[in-house]
């Protein structure tokens, strides 16, 4: 194989996990990984992928397609050993059709590399997940990814016009949105359990001539949600539309407070001395849920909610949409804060993906949960899921990925690692059961993996039989990514 195969201990260890927080908690507590692959392969062509799949299929050896390992649900963990198929050497821009606004890429390409190659030709995909620098096109397709500009450009399934994939037995399969039925809709979101996607033909857009960012403050979450709904149902398509709950607003404001604010905090911490700092930190971490509840009670509705809004496109359209959006949001009760909050968010929008290690170093873990529902159920979903998590963790949320009919809620929660995976499992079990009970989804764009698999039958019912039938047809030997949502 041109890309090579390794059975070295360090490679097997490196590919034994993704960024699933449950596994990282175990790692932080010194637990030994039990999910080592037997080998790691780096194919460079469809022919090499097919060769691995045919070999594995004949011998019933599991194969786990692997992007960049930034998934947070355990979808890329080799639960039954076998071969990890790292796709990152398949990273070419296969073709660009400027007149048709289409580009075809191999799926191992990293997100920022894909965007850079399009930018050099005056185009953009419009897909900007927080993991932009550490996720691949194949990973986006596998998990039905949503980028930060999804309200304008759609999720990854809205951008995919055609796929090339290899089944579990190594046979080529091509899909096209113009064909009926479009089998691509089945493969996108299947997390490598049905086929290995090797190429994707994508809808691209001319790079925006103008981008206008702005901040607003709303008196509460309900008023902010109403403003978001009005904007989307008016037919406007903002590139960015994010609403922070009161606690996340407080922290977002602190993050934007400038160097003077951070400098004062640093000087106070220095005067307290290392021992006192460590003790205060451990108390906050140990009692994270109580701290969160106390802050929320102290803030109340009076704190208000920050909204970040951005419009982009041609100069004329971006300016017109921004003016109409501003009028609509102010009619809904928003206070115009000017461009600074939006510009600050844009300049720092990827930093959140690199803060996790600092939280672990403090003796805590941080994780995220993204659910979605229609506008009429959104407040109930927020209240119920937040309440379920708040019993065990410090929790905050923002709303993003808005549509005319509804919106996603993105919860972030922090808790102590003192009782590790037991607390983690309890949080997720309570939160997911609650989300389904009040009419929310299991996932909006992070995927299912091992984390959410136990709730799949509850959400999808009889449709699970269709997924199982597709698995038997496309992967008769059952080698592709076992132990995930079809287990």
C-alpha cells in the first residue's frame, strides 16, 4: 500500500480514541485503553481503500474509517480491534467547476485546507465548524456536521451534491442529488457503518464581498428566540445568528472584557498566592453544579442575553439584509450594541476548541450537547435539559443553527472528575432522556457514536429496521465500524 500500514504500539495507541470526553476522563485518571486497533493503514487512493476492505471482508476483520479524531461521541473508536483506516492522505482537490459553483474533493482533506484551496480561487464552501483546523470533510459527512454559518449556507448534507463511496466488500458506489432516490442521504450521517466515503462533490459559493457583524442584547431568552424566529421566517439568511443564555452571556462578556480586565484578575490571583488559588479552584470544580445554580439565581432575567448576528454576500445584498435584520431584531426588543461584539466573536470563533486541556488540568471535564426542536418547543426543551444537567454540573447554553421552523440548542457543562465516568454517564443519561421526552432530537450535528447509541431505538422506532437492512446490503460481512449506533 502506497500510504503504508503500521502495527507499532505507538500508532495503535494513537488511534485508539477520538475526542470523546468519557474516554478522556479515563485517560486523565490513568485507565488503560481497551480499544486498541490491530493495525493502522494510510491509503492514498480508492484502489487502496478497496484492497483493504476486500481483505478485511474475506477475513471478517473490523475496519474503522478515521478522519482527524476530533469527534466527541466515540464514533471513531475501534471497539473490536481490526484496522483503522486513516483517510488524511486522500486530500486532493479533484475538480473545480467555477461556472457551476461545484468542487469535488477527496474526503481526507482537513477543513481549513479545503477552505484555503477554494479561497485561492475566489470561492468558499461556507462550512465553518469550531473544529475547522482539526476535522476533515469525511468526518463532516460522517456526522452530518453543521458549521457556524449554517443558517445561510446549510449543513454539510445541504452542500453535498454527490458522493463516491466504497461498500464493505470494496465495491464502488456513486450518488447524485439529481437521482431518485438519492442514496447519499443514507450515507451522510452513517458514521462509516455503511460505506467509506472517498470523494464528495460540493456546492460552493463566491467569496463574500462584504461581511457585517453586530451584537444585540435582549431582555431574556424568550425575547431573543422570538427575534431569531422573526429573522428566519422573514426569509433573511444571516451567516451568523447566535443567542447566549444569561450565564453564557456573563462569561462571553468577561471574555470580551479586554486586556485590562484580565490583567486585574491576574494581579489579584498573584496576591492570593498559589496555595489559596489551588484551594479555591478545587472548591469551585468540586461544587461546579452548585456554583452554576447560584450564579443563575443571582443573574435572574435582568442580566439579559447577548446575540451575535452577521450578514455576508454581495455588498448590496449584505447591506440590505443587515438593515432589515437590525430593524426586525430591535422591534423584537433587542438593543443594538454595535459591531464590536460581533467582530470580537468572529476573531475568536475557533478558540473554544482548544480550551479543554485547561479544564482537565483544573481537575474538571467539559463537554457539549447539541439538540434541536421546533420554535414552539424550544423554551421547554431548554428549561428541561438545562434543569436535568444543572443537578450534576455547571451548565450554560447558546442557541445557533436556526431555521424557519426551529433551532438548535448547544449546552456546555463542566463538572469535577472526582467521580469521573459515573458522573459523566449520569449527566448524559438524564439529559438525553429528558430531551426525547420533551420533543427534542438526540443530536443536531455531533453524531451518535457510542455515546448516544442506547437511545437510537427510542428516537427512531421502526426506522431502525431500515438502517439494519441497509447495513446488511452494503456491508454483508459486518466489518464497517462495529459497536456504533447500529450495534
